[in-house]
């Protein structure tokens, strides 16, 4: 009992300290805005996207309300939803229980306070994909997108692949001697590759975010929320013709069950490589989704739970009806052929490809 009491007291003290720290930060932001001693908040607080987006959301809301510009590296607000209230600019009497996008609520608040909320480093480490869409493709309609958005899984899968090297490097890795000359270096096991990635500091504190596709799904949803709205509309972000799936509706594959033998066999069978691919396509709500068999009858692929790769298509109605469109989105562990634009990604590389109604594929690689 004494030990339990002590633990409870310590936990309570920690919670009180955290609440006090949050309250102090919110008050500081209010004072900075009121006294005009600062005009920009730069936010880079680690947060778990599985949570309620706090305290980040409170900090951003307070800063914007205090007329501070915000530059945020946080992806969670872009993918987070909250229950609608009539205080929201676009709420109505029938929408009290509907979910609204937190991102557009923040943007509407920023517009009302004549400040900017920017977030370029939230996806792909600052590569200007949001600016690309906003400033160079303002009137394009997104039809599909596809990419490798989680560099940690790409690094792990790369380290599991057999790669070229010298006998001396192989010898140093194995601790023995090798006099056979130039040879291939055997790929690492999943556990070895994960440990190496953790040593590099590129794995989330909760490694399930990376390994089970959650981080990639958050980034995919963030891009859909942002890009599927019309920047030329007077009500930016309010696109009633397309539905962005919730996080629970985005299928996610895990890379935990892949083995070094799986990687070796895939390369031996057509020089294929495994990559965790995030993709989405716009479809009409009443049209069955069709897929192309990208993996054939690969038994091991079925055991790993791999789905077929969806094609990038858009469905339109010829009769001018207002059929509701929706996004079909997933994060899949896919086998890529050498002809695939994502095939040569390695290490911490990431890439995204946009397909629109007016241009061919637009690809960004980092």
C-alpha cells in the first residue's frame, strides 16, 4: 500500500506539472500576441498522431487567436478530425455531430485573424509539396497520388536487401575471412535493420507508427485533406464532392513479418523489391473499385497479407448528376518491378507522385 500510494502521488504530481506547464505556455502565447513582442510561432513538438492532438492543437489555436503567424512541423493537425460545433464558421443546425477537419478549422481561424498557418515540413521533411500544389497547380483537380512517405521503413527494407560490396567489407561484417574477391553483401535481418534505424534516431518512440504503416497513413490523409480542396474557392477546404476517409478507414500493412528470405526471393524472381507504398485514388461512390493484379499468385505475398496495387483512375458521370466522390486510400507493402518510379528509392529516400485532371504524373523525390 505505501508503494502504491507513492506511485499514485508521483503520477499526480507529474500530471499537475504538465497541466501547469501547458497553462503557462498558453498564457505566454496570449501575452506575446497582446504585447506584440513576437509575431511568429515556430512549433516542432513531438506528438503521437494516435492521440487527441494535444497539447499541440491548443498551442496552435492560442497562437493564431493571439494574431501570431504559425510555422509548424507537426503533421497531426493536418490529419486530425474533431466533432463539429455551431461555433465553426461552416457549421449548421444539422451538423452538430459531424466530424470536421481540424486543419481547415485552423486555417479559417488564421484567415479571421489575418495571419498565416504554414506547415511545409509536416510531410517529407520540408520538401515543398504543399507549396507545389498551392502555387503551381492551383486549378488542378487531384485524381490520385502514390508514394513512399515513411523513410524509416524504406531504410529498413533497404538494409535487408542483398547489395554489392567487396570481400573485405563482408569479412569485417562477419568477423571472419573471405578470399573470394568481390561479392555481394548479405542483407540484414529485420531485427538488425530495425536496431540500426533506431541507432540512427529515425524511428518513432512508438515504433508501431513506422512499422505498422500508421505514420504513412497520417501523411497520406494529410495530403488528401489539403490537396482535395480547391484553393481558388472562396471556402477553401470545403469540398462537398469528395470524402476523405478517416484514419480507421485507411488500410495499413505492417512490415514486421517480412524476412530476409522474402526479400531475397523477391529479387531473384524478377528483381522485385518490397516497399511500403501509400496510395489513394478518387472514385465515384456508386462505382465498384477495380484493381490490377500486381503480385500475381505469389503465395508468400498472400501470407504477408499483401493486396493488389490499385490503379490511378477517376470516375465521372456523363449525365451531370451530383454523385458523391470519395477517396480510396491504403498503405500497402508492395512488390515493385524495376520499371516502377518508386523502385530505386533507398535509405531515407521518400517520394510522392500526383496525378491530376490536367497534367501527366508530377513526381517529387527527396
